[in-house]
């Protein structure tokens, strides 16, 4: 899509103004989605110098934009306007991209449903009664509804890769450090990764090529000028070796065998057969169930603990409107009472895990579990090119649905964040009239290989495919 739009811009068949106007019309037509916190209406017509020039995009609201509201969908930051651009925003502007607004998200990135923003629920464009997932809910909705061809977001546990599945689009989280996190309002610094939603693997590769790179403001970034994701895309990559984890994909491992779960896992098995027929070697492997079960608690303890540190400045003194309380302690308590119950729960979990009495038993053991999981997966990457798993165990659920049983611990996509592995979700079909996706993960800095595999699998569609 991006290349086609670029060609039309260069030929003068359309203008950037036309595209921006179309995006604004679609925002108005899709107001019920609640995909945007802030809209920026005045734009200068850019020169068409890159593939992104003149094309509208949107940014998750936890990424700093100079002179533009950046709230992380939290009441605590409802008036915060940064004095600087995040590095990723600067790179987009340098490429001539047109940022039309900031996307709604679960408050401070702490949530996986799209239900936890200060401005209300984000709905799924395919069915307004369904969830879209989170925390990058608004960014996913903006792309799925056709408001923008791509959107920039962040992923801490599955915040890009799962909403992409639930909304029938592509979601790509690159290797940790490929894209600078400078200017990102951090949730969990060792897990946070900036990435992209798009309509195709090719579009995702184009966008990340423009925003990746070493940054002196982020010491975790690495030199990636020798990596060219878009130019490296090749067709017909037969012979690639993929694996999937039996303990996650076998219906017999679940007590609650809902119709949606059964259909979703059957869809996954059908895709395996389709891919095998087209030259991909796919192997079922088994991992200790205890490690699989430990992903969710380890993720919650580590991310919540890091969140305690990253939100320590949200006191109502450094940021936000000060109240008229008499003491600093009263000021902080009153200010933080504006946090949602979900965020409070995570911060309490983090503080409890870091306390003197619990630090070794909870936090240190969680990091050991993380290391064990990463070691296990890295050993498999020595034999296989990528891991393939369902991006979610069910399609999007009703807005009022509360997860039970296996869904409470559905956190397998966090494996990629634990290891800093690149991960991408592509559409794989329809379950209960809603889209579902397949997720692919490979070893660190093997993004070119990963996107090549995804690019070729994306082309293999059967009659049930969503797109």
C-alpha cells in the first residue's frame, strides 16, 4: 500500500492534502472506535522525497511529540505537552511523514484489552461490540479501520503483536534496540520495544527501515545501517525450518475447551499444513510445562517492578496539576488516586515484589525464570529459523467478557520481549467471524530472516483467509 500511495503522489494523481483529508473524514466516520486522543489538523505539504513522504500516520500516545499533547491515556498526564520529539518521531518527520494524531491506549501501557484508557474504551473496527486488545489499541484500530496505512506503537508483552491478530492486520516488534526508545514513556524498560502496525509485511519493513538506527540518547540501541528490511524481502523461501510449542498449541492442555479455542487451534493446524505443502519444514517441540506456566507470573512481576521505577516521577509535583494539599505526601496520594485500579494493582504488585522481604523470592526468581525461558528458546533458534505460534488463543471477545482459566495466563507472546527477539503477527484466517493471526519470532538481529519468512507465509492464503 505504501509504495502504491507513493507512486500516486510522485505522479501527481493525488496530493498529501487529499490523503490527510481522507484520514480526517475516516476519523469522523469511525468516531465510535475511540482510536484517537488528539488530532493535529494543520499540516504543511511536504516534498515527496521518501516512501513515507506526505503519507498520514499516527503515534501511540506514550511517545513524545513536541508541542503536542502526550497523555499515555492517563488522567495524570492529561495536560502534558512535551518540549521535545521522541527519536522515532524526529525520524518520521525527517522522512516527510504526516503525523495526524495520537492514539488511545491502555493507561501508561498497563493493560491488554483496550478497556483501560482515561478517555474510554477502544472498540474493534470489525465489530464494535468486541475488544481489540492492548495496550496499543488505538494504533491498531486506526490501521484496521483504514484511517492511516501504518501506525507507530510500543510492545512490552504483546501490545503490538496481539492487537494485530485481533484486528486482522500486521504487527511487527523488531529486535530490542533496533528502534530508539528515547521519548517513550516507559512501562518496563527491559521489555519495551517500539514497533509498527501496517497492512502488509512489506509496509512494516518500509516503515522500520526509516525509523531504526543507533541513537546516542538511547544506550540500548545498536548499529543497524547494514540491515535493509525492505530490500531483503525475497519470494519463495522454501526450506525454512519453523517450530511450534506443543504445550501451547495442543487443545488437550486446556481445561476450558471453548468452541472458539478449538476453532482457533484448528485454524493454526490448518495453516501448518498449508505452509508444509508449500515447502516449509515445521516441527512440533515440547517444553517443560512449568516454564510455560511461569511466563505470566514472571512477566507480571518483572514488568510491574520496572513500572514502579518508571512511574516514580508521576507525583503531581514534577508532572501534572498540583493540588492544594498541605504536605508532599498528601499531594502524591491525592494525585495518584487518579490512576485506574488496573494500574494501581500493577504498581502495588511491583512494590511488593521489590520489598526487602520479597525481593529474592519474587523479583530475583522471576528474572531467573526469564533467563531459563530465553535460554531454552535461544537453543531452539540454533536449530530452527523461527518459532510459530497462535498470536492469541481466541479471537476478539465481547467488551464485557472477563477472561477465565487459560486466558488469564495467555502471555506466550511475552517470550519475545523476555529475549529481545523480533516478532511479527500476520493475519491467518477467521474464527467466529473475527480475524485471528499467527505470530513468528526469531533470534535477535535476525529481523531480515523473520520478515522474509512472514512475507512468504503472508502470500499463502486459503479460502478462509481474512484478507
